[in-house]
């Protein structure tokens, strides 16, 4: 048996085993392949197809509700309680935020404030702190707030803060 070949084989085995086991001594490591630091909180479960996600975004208006794609969400002052008053032509300009299941709360959003209502067209609209939520059709990019403060279809339209209240100021 060739001693040189055996030593090379053993050295390779030790190097692979050490790498697989987290060998070496680095801060935060036990040397056994797992960290000693506290793990970060688990990320929210991914949304199911058709399930809305509600998070927050920030512009000159401050921090406000957005969907999972960063699109701004609005409330309509003409809505009374858990009833939407935006249908037909209104809903073409201000599409309701709909979901096939309870919307997921993302960053800085309170899951306890998320609800839903049944619309007359059979869809389920997402509600936050008692306000049915809408998009504005002229918001083309993530973070657009072109509908902020508009008065249309019988009421004012406002972005919504994380507490569920309207933000009543201009971001410009």
C-alpha cells in the first residue's frame, strides 16, 4: 500500500468531514453545524393564489398600506361601516382589493385589523380597521399615490396608515 496515497485520502476525508460539520472556530458557531445565536423570526407564510397581502410603504405622505406588490391602498369616505358604496363606474376607477382568503398581514400591519366583506358581485373585499380597501386605476407603479385626496363618486379618497386611519395631507 502506498503511504502517500493513504495520507492524501485521509486528509481529503478530514477536510470534507470538517466542512460538513461546520468545523473551524468562528464566532456564533458551536463547531457542530448550528449557530448559537437566536434565530430571526420566521417569515410569514406565502400567500395562496388569490390571497391578498397587506404591508406598508413609505413616501412623502408617511407610512401607509400597500399590497404585496407595493401598490397603494385607499379608503373611500362615502363607505359606511363594513359596506362598500363603490360599484360599476366607481369600481372601474377604484377597483376593490379582493381576496379568496383572509388577507395576510405583512410588515407593520396588525392582523387583528384585517377583515372582509361580501360584495354584491360575489367577490370578497378586504377591509382594514373597518374600511373597505381600494386601488386607484391611475397608480401605475409601486408607491404611486395619485388618488390621494381626490373627491370622486361622492366622497374623498385617502391612503390608509398602519393604524387604519386616513392620511389627510398631500405628499408633494
